[in-house]
C-alpha cells in the first residue's frame, strides 16, 4: 500500500506537470472537477435587472452535490456558458442534455476509453503511459506471457498538437529500438511523432517515426456521422515504410446505444499490403455493458478472412507444404470482463475465447487471456 500510494502520487504529479492544454483540440471538453458546485451562474444570457429567485444549480461530474440558495441575484450582464448542468426544482431533476444516460457519442467514447481498445489509443490526444502485463493460454499452441508499453507525450509546451509516441515496446524487442533486425521479425517497437490536425469535419492525424531502423509515415482519417440512432465512424489508415512498403486499412465502426448502460457495435475491416498477396477482411459484432462505473463486460463474434490466405498442410522441415485459400479462415467467439480496482490507474481484464481456424481443420482452440493494465494519464 505504501509503494502504490507513492507511485500514484509521483506519477500523477508528473503527468499534471507535463500535460498540455488540449481545449483547442477538443472544444466540447468541459474542464469541471468532481464535487465543484458553482453558485450564482446564469447559463443563458441574462438581461439587466432580471431577478432570479430560489434556484438550485449543480454541476455533476463523479459525485453530485446539491446546494440550495435563496439569494437574490441582480446581474448586470453575464456571458453564455456551455456546460453540462442539472437544474433541481421541487425535487425534480431536469438534465439539460435531455439524456441522463449520456449521448450516443459520449457513450461510444466512454466504452472505448474504459476498455482502452486500439480505437481509443489511436484517437486520444491525451498524455498517457500504459504498461500491460499479459498471459495468453491456449489449447492448440504454446502459451505466451509478455509485457507491452505504449506511451504518448507532449512534444513541447509550445507545440500542443505534436506528441511523441512509443508503440508495441515489449521485453523481447526493447533492445531492437533503432537497430537493424532480421526480416522475419516484424514485431519491432515504433517510436516517432504524432501531429493532430485542427478539428474539422474530418479528423486527421499524421505520424512519422522509426520501426527499428526503418522509417515510416502514416496518415489516419476519420469522420463520425450520425444516422438516426446510429453513429457511423469510418476510419482510413495509410502507411508507407522502407521495410513493409505501402499498406492501407479501413475500419468502419457502426454503434448504437441500447438503454443507458449498453452499446452494440458492428465493425467492418479490410486491409491490403504491398508485400503480401490478397486482401484481409473481417466482420465483428460486439456488445458492451457497464454494470457500474468501474466494471464492464462484453461479448464478440468475429469472422476473419483473406482472398489469398496461405496455410500449412504439412509441417515439413525445412520446406512445409503451403496451400492458398480464399474465404473466411477463422471464427472467434469471445467474452470480456474488465474492472478498475484498488487505484484509478490499475485495471484487470479476463478474456476467454474459442476459435475455429482452418489451420487446425476448424477444430476448437480454447484460449484465455488475462491483462493487467497500468494506465497513467488523463481521460477526456
């Protein structure tokens, strides 16, 4: 308990000192701390000589504090302030967003943030360091244990849109940063700089860096669209490196909120690589539910395919027999349970799954993955 509190204090203080102001990047972000109650604020423009009696205004974040005042205010002029407020009159709560359970966009962001999936880590502009310990046990192949580090830091105080990043740093490849490695090893850590372009209808992020000693450039574009009760977010990624040449991929996230605690997601994926034949594609149906603030679970059914998938028919040494196949080659059913416990930066996740892969003649491969995430950073 002593060392955990020391880590919590030191890292949080260091993060606060190095965090840049991101209000110009995300104008809808409200800088409101929990348990702060603002009295005598008029949310709309108030003309001179208007008297306001007996109103209760509270701003909700994590805990709700209700302050009652009967003070009479006669403001000369107040400016418009866009905040998330709740007005309490005669014990009736009226949420000005008309959705106490969050809007669809907020719900999608909340789910991605809590599960810290690839979509969230690619989109967030916040400073963070995530250390992940993983155990991967499966019935058809050998077990795996590993540690992965991802980080994003501000480039400088004056360059708010530039972030230094480190991706996929593990115990196995930590010594391969800025080194030449064999062609068979594609698991090199990436280090470079992200540039987040000013917010427009199309969100864009540009990256430049090194994977080992191989330079790369990336461009990521996304454009969320509201269609009735669905949020459709197409994401396109382009990448060129001296090692893997040209690559591009498309993800389409189709989200719908179910009630106040659940989210349904359909994900469509496709990608091509200059160095590989064929096109990868995938379809995944996912369901997420928050049981309470610090816990959540999900279910997913996924299908993976390739137009020219290669698989081994006989494991000969040194020349195994390879065949090509066009179609779905893997069916995966998985469940997820994730919780934030003990400290705000400590998470654990358990993910049992069963897959039916063509490599194993579609026989079931049972697996379980256990994650321990240490996430130090700010949430937007």
